[in-house]
C-alpha cells in the first residue's frame, strides 16, 4: 500500500476566556482560564524534505500562529472562544500546506481535533476501576487469572459547527458516559451481560453498542487497558495500539555545520505501533498485546540504549528514517502493523501510515 508521511508538532499557551453561549448556570460562563495544548499533523513527501528539520519548522510555524493567544483574554480575539473555534482560528493563521489534523486540548481529559476536511471531532476521557479475566486464553497466560485495571475510555464524537457556535458539549459526553459508568465501575466485568470475555476490543464494542443510539454523533470508542496499550472501535473496524519507550543516542548528519545536533545526544522516543486484524471470535481480540511485545522485542533491543548512528542503515538517524527502519524490520514479524508514530519529544515527531488513519490519541 502507498506510504503516507506526516510530521507532528505541539506547543502550549495560557489564556483566559468566558463562553457566553452556555446556559446561565454553566461554569464556563464565568471568567476562567486554561493551559491549552495545541498540536498539528501535516503531510510531507520525500521531494519536500527539508533536511530533517520538518519537525522544528512545523513547531515554529505553530507557535507563531498561536502567539496572539498566549496570556490573552480570548474573547477579545475570538468572539466565541470554544475549543473548536480556537482551533479554527489557529488553522486560519497557519502558513502550512497539507494540514491533516489540528488538535486542541483545554484540559487533560478533553479536547477537539479538526480533520483535513475541517470537521470537528470532540473527545473526552473517562475512567473506571474494574476486575476481569480472559476465559479463553491458553493455559498459563497471565490474563487468564482474575486481575484488575484502571481502565480509561475516550468517547469521540463528530461535531457540526456550521449550524451553531457549539456542536457537541463535553458535558453531553459526560451525560452519555454516565449511562454506563455505574455498570462498569467497581465491578467484575465478566459478570456483566455481553462482557463474558472482556478484552479491550470487546469492551469497546460493548460501549459502542450501548452508546451509539443515545449519541448518534459518536465516531470512535477508545479503551485503554493500560497506559501503553488499548483498542479503538468505530462500529465496523477494530484497531489496537501498543506503546514503547525507547532511549537512544543519535548524531544528526543532515544539519548545518554549526548545528549542535552534530554532537552525540539522545532522546526518549515514544514509539506507538498501530495494528489492524480481524477479531478472533474465540479469544475476543485482534492480536494479543503480549505477542506484539514479544515479536517487537528484537527490534526494541536493537534501538533501546543503543547508539543509533552505529547502525549501518541508520547513519542518518532523524525520526523519519528511524520510523522507516522500524517498519522495514517489523514487516515480517508484525504483518498487521499499518502505522507507526515516533515522537522524539512530547507531541513532536513523525507518523508513517500505509493503512487507514484512526482517531488521533491525545499526546
């Protein structure tokens, strides 16, 4: 399949606002403020390569676009400064071609993404504490024992701002979540009808089945089984991800002669693998997270706590080349892999994708 390449950059700003379109009793009508986090993902191709500086240049462009907002009273700049409208304001100021996604997070557990067509996808994260076991795993598998997790769930909903200044309100997602939270929280998931085999995939399916009718705008359900792995479901497709933290030393070659990155330095990379496969009707998952970790282990060992500039194929060790090296060396052991995110710092990195893009996880 055709490979698509994206560069991702993030920044933050502090601002105050009042949202007057809410009902009189709504807390957001009062003067308040947020530490906003803003991210952008833009497509690039090899012919547009700028010598490996795409990430930093994109971040600087993003910072310039949102600089009028930093330490401001947003109502003096944006008439109705909802998260969606702030994101649209920044997009209009971005001198950046081929924008694929703009994301704005006003709080740790909620935000909005604008896709390439300008459609808004509002999300909010929730949590529940539960026990479960997977009854159909092979004997000796640790998930066959009763254990527990602090599960997290993101509900993604498409918003339609053409019709008003306010599409889906975060509080609407909260009300929707309230329909199921009491059933899941402080419970053994295996005892809940429909969750006799409560894998991440089956939990996302269960949530979709119960919430889609109440919230027609629901576009994806994301379930974090742990902080580093989970599943997405959109009514037809399951996609899972697994995160790896990779500590590597690098030395950049395609930089100016006085660039400090010519020196040996390093990063703690976040490598996120996205995989898609048919649901196993017996095991209730697409791929076992443990199998992903085991199969990826040789690749991880080759990169983690290693000088990447000594690897023959990685003498040019910018994030895009590292991601492509991971793809090349994972193709046989993980054929279900269809996207790699590699971040060298928080929210700043590259994505290579040769499948279908799923929801953008908050970084």
